[in-house]
């Protein structure tokens, strides 16, 4: 069977407080409460007894070191959380700015498209009006062509008649 190690415990039992100052550490058989706990746990789950191991004395400054390290760790975690919070706020601000830029771009695009549609509608109206006017102009243009042809024929007859008389 493997040897069992007994962890140091704070003195909470009244009989342990006789030889130690408050908050001191009791180890092994120095404290009856710890001794009773060890004796009660001598049998394993298979029912075989375990050997009691002598635990070396614990440095009383371990709790001070542990408390100092815990405070350093807590400060480090607080600093890390603060950094994460600042980073998240910065990311949120950038996201908000990006969304506002996209919104502004979409608004500007919609305004430009609306203006383009209005200009296109105005152009179509002008083209339809020009098409209607061309229907009126086509007969007039045909009349002008006919008049020009007649003038050309008249001029040729005048020139032929003047050339014969000479």
C-alpha cells in the first residue's frame, strides 16, 4: 500500500490552541483533532490499514507567502480583466464606427440612386416629348424636301430656257 501524506491544518480544536498561537499550523500527532482524523482514516476502501507518515514541520511564514502570492494573482487577474474590458470597449467603439460608416454609405447610395432615377425619368419624358414633336416635324420635313425638289426643277428649267435663248 502507498503511504498517506497528511496535509497541515489550521488549529481549530480547543486542545490544539494550548501550545500554539492563534492561526498557527498544527501537524500530525501534535494536535488531538488531527490525530483523531488520521486514526479514523486508517482504513482504506478495501479495509486494509494505512501507515501513519510523519509530516515535517511547516514553515509558519507559508501562509504569509501564500497570502502575498494570492494578492499578486488577484491584482494580476484584476489588471487582466481591466485590459480585456478596455479592449472590448475599443472593439465595440470600432464596430459602432464601422456600422455608422456603412449606414452613411447606404444612405448616400440610396440618395444617389433616387436622384439618378429622377434624372432618368426626366430624360425619358424629354425623349417621349421629342418623339411626339418628331411626328409633327416629319410631315413638315417631307414638305420642305418636296419644295426643295420643286425649286431645283424650276431652277433647271430656268437655266435651260435661258441657255436656249442665247
